[in-house]
């Protein structure tokens, strides 16, 4: 990666972390995916019950494989036939893994969901929520973060799931009411009432969508 981009990410991460701290959340900066994996495993004690939403970033840094192969109680919803039971069990997890569709440079997290299992777990339930967020998802303000979530993350995810929404054909949000829409629930996390619940690892390398 270009050294100017590396320096920019470091400086921007400092600002984001201060913003998170002002919102009763904790932030960390990891220059690489490998560094992010090391930090995540330090934060999650062995034996923890762990659940997750559809966090591609957690997969990309190797965290999901490390948890599956480690000494953890992982609620693997892809391997559980009763999906509803798996989702309900997630609310009692010690750690819930997620990413963010976008976030602001002063620490506000923005997420869009279809079934709402991810955003509902972020909002309440699991004892801790650990976000893996690459620096390319950081925007200037909530308006920019919402635009990124709707016009970058949502179309790519809709395409990934093979859905028939307008955005899969155009790459841009149409504010549709398609039966396949994944833009059903919007969650803006601007403050955590519970200290030490939300942790965000910012990653210098591009991850997810």
C-alpha cells in the first residue's frame, strides 16, 4: 500500500478512535488484516460464546476460521438447521462479531439489515459487540455514511445473495420496496450506554463491501 495512504489511515484512525471514546465505545487501529486478527483474539477470551452476523470482514481477516478451530463456543448459524434458534441464541452470546456498512470519522456506526438479526444484536443482547471495520468505510458525516451504506454496501450484498432488486442491476439505491430488499432496518449507533460493550477494530487494509 502507498505510504501516503498508510499515513492518512493512521491519522484518520486517531480521530475516529477519539470519536468512539466520546461515545462510550472503544476503538483500536490495526494496519493490516493480520494485525486485526491478533488484536481480535486478544480481546476475546477463550471459552467465550460467540455469534455473528454476515460480517465478511471477520472472515477476511481469518477470525471466523480461528474461532471455529479454537477453544470457543461458536454459534455457527450456517451449520444449524433451525436458523431462528441460532439467531435467538446469538442474543445471549458473550461476543457478537460484526462489521459496519459505513461509519463517520467521529465514531458513529451505520448499518442496514434485511432480517434485522444483525442490527438487533448490535443494539441489544450480546454482552460485547466487536466490529471489524476497514478504513475505506469511514465517511465525513452521517449523510455520507448513509449514502455509502445504501449505494455501495447494499447493492454489492444484494448481488452477492442473488437477489432481484433494482440495485443489483444498476449498482445504486432506488429506495425500493421490492420483496427482496435488504434495506429493511437501519441502525445508527451514536452512543453506547454500556461502557466496554462495543469495540471497533479499524483496519488499514480494505475489507468487505
